[in-house]
């Protein structure tokens, strides 16, 4: 098994709670174990505490703007061939522009309960860094955000946002200078400053309790979407689709539908000529950042850098729950490449007046491809409960974030491309 690449001198601790089948666990240095145990017990107490839940619900409603709407994208669905009614769960309308704030609001309340005065975070697209800097300001805590130098260039507006919000943004110059390297630096900081600092991991990754706890805080997406689709369509959707980086927006959406007869699709970044980020599709199980899960590694167990047009999907690992859902077959994982994601991005901009995040555009692109595939649609129809055979398919897509942050990135790509013409559409 792969050793955690960033914890070479640490003692590995196997077993314990937080397993999804064989995946998950707590592969961390001994020094972090008391802190993980404290976090677990504070979180378990909080999720059963009406005062905590009331405070979180108030912040979700009045600070972040929940519930986010479920919007029927009529012109987008027509462009997909008219086979389905396509509903977008508008997580892009959250305060700070993505689903990341759902997790940060929960974790900052836990940090306060633990008496921590400082937050640490890693960030790729910058969305999690902005969300963490935001809740740090809200709660009056110090904040340090680690960000790969490549991502800092790709996501310059978010770097400025974090600094405006009072956070220290630390450029990470090691490795591929993207999310994995930033995560390693954040863990190092945490090991050193664990007494007074809480590490807000931005996705359903890392050692237990993070994957379960983050899913818990993101499950508000699925709980709302399920209620909303029942109100609007009078029935459950045939399918729910979300992009998968570390897997938090997908886990949050899927959580409410796991026990329903709803087909679930997780979409990884297939990338392009420079590589991909499809840990589930093309990786093998190993240990990264404290947990056992599928990841991109070479035969010697060296982690292979991820690549995607979407900085938020550029992570070589994936949450352990998704590894288990892949193995059990409950969720189907697929990938779309950079060009398909860009084409779907353009579609949503021009057809719906919504600029989606490039990450979310992967889910949109998968939906488009799926609905243009007669055989795939027929299979989905055939799997339906008797009595619904005639009606159109109903699909829910999680629109995990808005795309303003990606404009700089897209311009840069067009410039490199030699003339600003539109790619892929
Ligand atoms: C961070 C991010 C993602 C990927 O993270 P998950 O944990 O897989 O959800 C997807 N979309 C947006 C908009 C993001 O900011």
C-alpha cells in the first residue's frame, strides 16, 4: 500500500471508525489522533444538539441564502435533444458562489466549540479558500490558506477576495503547485499548530471524521433538492448528476437519494493532452492525505499529478465514500474531457444566462452527452417504476458553483491558443 506521500516521518495509524467498505480510515501521525478524536466527538454532539442545528440553519438561510432554488433549464434541455426535463440545483447562488460555504459554516461552528482561534485551509479553485476566509471573518478567527502557485495565477480574483477578507494566502511552490501540494502544506501546518488551529478540509477527503462530517454538512443540497423536485414534478427524478473532485458536492446531492430508485452519476475530469483527474475511472486504491481511496499513482505508489481545465477538480484522490459507491455499483462514475466541459459551459452561458463554474460544467456536459445517447436514455427509461414509462426523463444536475472566477483562466487559454477564437463550440 502507498504510504502517505506527505507524512513520511509520521506514524501510520490504521483501522478505527470511518470506513466505507475498505476505504477511508485515519492514516495520520500519532500527534493528530487526539485532535481527530476531539473533532469527532464535538461533531457527533453538535449534530444532535438543537442549539447547534438552529444556529447552522439560521446562517444557511440568512447568511448564505438557502434554500438555493431548483431551476428548470428549458433551453438547455432543448439543446440536449428534448428527451428530458433538466433541473439545476443552484448552489452557484450561495454566498461566495459555490457549495463550499455549506461545509465551512458547519465547521467554523465546530471550531468555535473547540475553542480554536485560527483556521487553516487548502484551496484549488480558490472557492474553498474564499469560503474559509469568509467564515473566519464572520467568526473573528485568524485564517491561513495554502494555495498552489499555479492555481494562484489561474484564480487570481479569488486570491484577491481572500486577502480582502483578512486571510493570509500562502503560495505553495512544491510539486505540481496545485491542490495536492497545497493540501500537504496545510497538513504540515496543522500538525505544528494543532493546539489552537482547526483545519477545514474543503471536501469529503482526509482522515475520519472529515469525509463523513463534510458529507453531513453538504447533505443539505440533496435534502433540499429532493423536497423541491417532489414539489415541482410530483415525483423523484430518474437521475441525479454531479461533478466529482474530492466529491463533496456529489456526496451532498447523492446523500438524499441513496435509498431511492434514482440513478446517480458522478462525473470526473477527463482532462486533455496534459493529463486527467479521473481517480475513480483510472486510478487504483492507495493512501493519500490520511485516507485509503482510489487515487492516481504510478506502479511505485508515487502520486501522479492531476490535470483538468477546472482547478477545483485538479486533485489526484477522491473521497473514500465514492470509492465504495463505485465498487458497490450504486453510483456510476464517468468522465468528460476539457473540450466537452467548455462546450457545456458555453451552452449554459448563452442558452440560460447562467455562467457556470468549469467544475460544474463537467456535470452539464455529461448530461448533454447522456441525453443525446438514445440507448442510454432507453436503459434509464426501462429501469423506471411501472406506470411512468411514457413521460419524459427528469434529471437533477448540481450546479456546484458560478463561473466568474474562471473568466481569467479562459482568457488565458484562448490567448495560448493564439487568437481568442472559441474552443470546442
Ligand atoms: C471545489 C469545487 C468542486 C469540486 O469539489 P467537490 O468536493 O468534488 O465538490 C466542484 N465545483 C465547484 C464550483 C467547486 O468550487
